């Protein structure tokens, strides 16, 4: 089965995981809980008035858990590409993946060891689809930017990577569009109306 391993559980990684799991891809997140969000308080996340960064991450964790994401508190020590995809090492075990999404904040060590190309500013080189120079390996969030370190941008990067993976899997451009009837189907009621 196609599966996605996400390394890093900040806004970028959890956003990628949300989109892939919600749309049927087996998704695993490894994270060491060092997200900068624990130091932040958001006033600038559109649609959210004011939220403590740790509270935001806790809600996002619950959201991905609800869609079946497997989350592990473990440091990834290596990512290698193989003929079939990737082998990810964590906690003295190896895990196979079809796609890898790197979302390790400002730490770019895994991208470097995987052989991803870097730009002149020492960030990981990606396009708008967040794919690196290594096919099916994506880099998202703070690791692809020298500045513009904002939660909403990181979350956007993660979702862009996930939509590109989903487009590859579906064989056509994929849009994650939901309508009110979907909310009723998933949650049993139109929660905004309550
Ligand atoms: C003091 C402060 C205040 C801020 N205030 C705001 C604000 O008001 N508004 C705003 O939009 N942004 C703010 N930010 C920035 C925001 O926190 C970042 O833009 C955002 O967290 C970046 O998300 P990310 O997912 O790229 O990385 P991160 O949130 O840093 O997440 C990376 C995750 O990857 C994990 N990780 C790293 N390496 C590994 C590995 N090898 N294996 C497993 N896991 C790994 C880390 O433990 C971490 O949990 C603030 C940042 C700071 C420091």
C-alpha cells in the first residue's frame, strides 16, 4: 500500500499528514516535540483570533489522529532512497515509505544526507509543489526558507506537498474540496451551526 512518512510534527508536517491521511493514504509522523510553536502565541493565523502555540499544536494533533495518522515520539536518524521508495530509520528500527515529507523546522540534516539539492541561501531547494531534487521526497516549512518563518506558511507548504503526492497517486490534479454535506457525513452535523 502507498504510504507516506512525515518527519517532523510542527505545522508543516502535521498539515501534510492531515491532507494525505484524510484522502486515504497510510500516513505516519515521527516527531521529537521540539516545534517552535511551543514558544509562540498566534495572532496572525487567518481564521483564528488568538491561540497559544502549544494549544494550536494539540488541536492539530487531535485532528490528524481523528483521520487515522499514526504518530510516534521518535527521532528519525536517517532517510535513504531505495528502488521502491525510502527507508526511514528511527528508534533502531527501519520503516519503508513510498513518499517522504521532511518537515524538521530549521534543521536540514536529513535533507542533506538524502542528497537533496540546496539553494544559494542554504535552504532546501523546492518548487511550489515542495518536491525536492530527490523524486518523491518533499521538504516543507522552515527548512525551505531563510526567512518568512510563519506557522500559516509552514502549514501551507505541508498541504502543498500532500496535494502533489495525492495528484501523483490519482493521476490528475487533486483538489481537497469539501462541502457542507461532507461535514454532515463526517461529523454527523453541521458543527458551525451549533
Ligand atoms: C519565539 C517564537 C515566536 C513565534 N511566533 C510566531 C507567531 O506569532 N506567528 C507565526 O506564524 N509564527 C511564529 N513563530 C514561527 C513558527 O513557530 C514557525 O514558523 C513554525 O513552527 C515552523 O513550522 P515547521 O513545521 O516548519 O517547524 P517546527 O514547528 O519547528 O517543527 C519541526 C518539528 O520537527 C521535529 N524534528 C526535527 N528533527 C527531527 C527528526 N530528526 N526526527 C523527528 N522529528 C524531528 C522537531 O522536534 C519539531 O517538532 C514563532 C517562533 C518562535 C521561535
